[in-house]
């Protein structure tokens, strides 16, 4: 007698495929955002602070 739990389920397979696609896209967006934030932080840390502009006195 065959084990029914070992049989392939096409609906479950499609569901897992869709879930994997969504998770992959989310992971890609999160990685890109983390890289942008890291580069911004690194740039801010390495550049000297800007000097404030001198204001002219009003008459």
C-alpha cells in the first residue's frame, strides 16, 4: 500500500513557489535598502561637517 503523505501535492507546490517569490523579492528590497543606509552612514562619517553660513546683519 502506498503512503498518501508521500504523494506530491501540486497546489502546495504552487503555494510554496509563490511564497518563495514574494520572500525573495522582499529580501532583495531589504538588502538594497540596507546597502543604501550603510553607504549614507559611511559617507556622513567620512566627510567633514559643513561650516554654517555666515548671516549678514539686518539694517
